[in-house]
């Protein structure tokens, strides 16, 4: 069934009679204007004509079909997109002109845009083979998506949408906590023995794992003149326990040490960015790295700097479900001098790096641990003197041991929050200082002049 619309029309939109002469038989010219009518493709309208219709003519039958329904009703049916002129003659000799524009059916597109973007002001207009989108939208992605939806309704789309954000765009605040705990446990045990002349023997015994006493001077006295030896020992490190018996000419240095250490690092960077924009954070430093330029024979060396420390990059997007989808890249790096490289006198340190990269989706205020690393290492070094270390009981004096245990834990916790900027009347947050920061000073006021009191004479 075809939809029809009924129009009521006068004889002429405008009739102006101009007399070219006053004599008999002088012709009369009529100046006429045409009425504009819009018809949708596939739909029909009905025009109520005030007089009986004698004849109807259309300039483009392939665009619009005009037929008399009754003696005073005209049926216009839109067949294809375009424009045509319809002329109607009445039996009384009057003529009427109608400019008929046949447009595509835009109601499905209008409903689609309204259902997809209920809060946006998007209007659709048709001009022959193209569609024009006008109105105001809040963001540029909305305008781009509206253009994509309209491409299936016309050959070309003219995007005249104006991006006019409503108020201030919401900000995304990301709370990140880097927690690192490093525990160390060191056990060291060793013995170094030395003799300054016990049993007519001068010497030292040790595993060389810890510094031993060095003989700095050894002099043998000529027999018959002065019996005995003259020796001098040099000590670079007395270790933990130093024992010496002059009557026995025997001494010992003992290394018995138990060390425990805990290192805690907590960083809480807070980043603020807008929807769909990437933000980054870095705290730490840079170390120089020499780079040879122009080949090995040129000798030109430049210095480049490499970053280390705590770095965070994240890219948040607010989803239609009011959740936050984020691409997060946290990284923690420290300088490792134990694996440094020395080239031509330059010491280039290594980096101990722990980094993660992931995509997560959270609700506002929810927290998520995106990375947890537990590193447990045990290093044990044992040294002993062959033969002497196998003596029962006394063999323990010719053994040494160094045990090192390290355990480190790294946790990265993320908590996103949607926030708005502070208003001009809102109180501004300030950091808490242990003491008053820059106290207000007042100009010094001069002290009142001292009064001189003269004693009274009796």
C-alpha cells in the first residue's frame, strides 16, 4: 500500500496581469510562480485542486508520475530521485506550476541515528545522489561513526556535523602502586691461622677466601749470637675476631658474620589523562653510554644516555558500559654493576629490568594486580685446605663458607578512577609538610624607646 499525503492548493500561487495595451485585441501576459513540493521515493501525495482539471503534464515521467484521481484531485507518485515540473490546466483556462523534488526515504536512517546516538543532534538532508549530515555532536568519533552508518543510504556523504563538546570532558585518574621488598641473608664463617715462631715455625694457613696476615719481614739471627727469629706481620683485615697468644707465638683471625637486610621500595604515581589519550610517567635517572662514531679508526666517541627507574605508560578508553579498558605498560629497572662491562676504560653498567604489558578492563574504583614477581636465590661458596681440612675437629679451622640468600618480591597494583577537575570555588589540596612551609613574615616594628628615670632628691 502506498502512503499518500493530501495538499490543498489555490488557483495560482501568484498571478500578475500586465496590460501591454488599452486597445481592443491587446494580448495579456501572465507572470506565474511555481509551488515547491517534496515527495519521497516510493510514496504518493494527493493535491486538492480548486477547479475541474482539464489536463496534466510532467517534465520527467521517470522521476514523478502525475495522474488525475478525480475531477479535482491529482495523485503524484515519486518513482526515482530527481526533480520535475508538473503543469496543471483547469477547464476555465487557468494554469498551475509545481516544482516536485523526489527525495530518498530517510526515515530509516533518521531512526537508526536516533537509536544509536540518542543524546546527539544529527539531522539528515538529501541532495540528488548525496546526503548531508548537519547538527552538533559532542565528540569527533561520534561524527565519524554517523558518517559510516549513512554510507549505505547514498553514494556520497557530506559530513557537516559540528563538534561541540558539552561541558568539560571527564578525566581518568590512574592510581598505581609499585611495591618491592628485597630480603638478604648472609652467613660467613672462616678461620685464618698464623704463627710468629711457635715450634720454631713461622707461617700462615687459610683458604684465601678472607684476607690473611701477610709476612712483611722475616730475619734469621746468626746462631751463637742471638737465638730466635725476627719476624714482622702485616694485617689488612682482622676480620670479626682476632686472637693472639704471645707466649705461644700463635694467633688466629676468625670470620663469623650473620647479616640480614630488608629493602622496601614503594612508589605511588598518579596519572591523569582524557578519554582515549595516552599518558606516561617516569621517575629515576639516566646513565651515560659511550658510542663509537665513524668506525673503529676514527676514534670519535659520543655519549648517549639510557633511562632507568620506574616507568608507567597507559592508554585508557571509557566503554559504553561505563568501564575502563586500559593498555598498561609498567617497568622497573635498576643499575646492575655486577654485570657491568668495561671497554677502553669506560665502565658501562647493566640494567636489571622487570616490565609487564597487558590489557585490562576494570570498573571505576576497582583494583587489579597486573604483575607479581617472586625471585628467590641462594648462593653458597665453600673453600678448604686439602688434607688439613680432613683432620677431625681441627679440620674446621681450615674450612670457610660464604652463604648468600636473596629474596625479592615485586607487585604492581592498578586502580582507575573517573574524575572531574576542581571548580574555582573548591578548596585546593596541598601537600602535608612536617613544618610550616614559608611562614608569612611581617616587617619588623621598632621597639619603643627606653625611658630614662631620674631618681628624685630627698
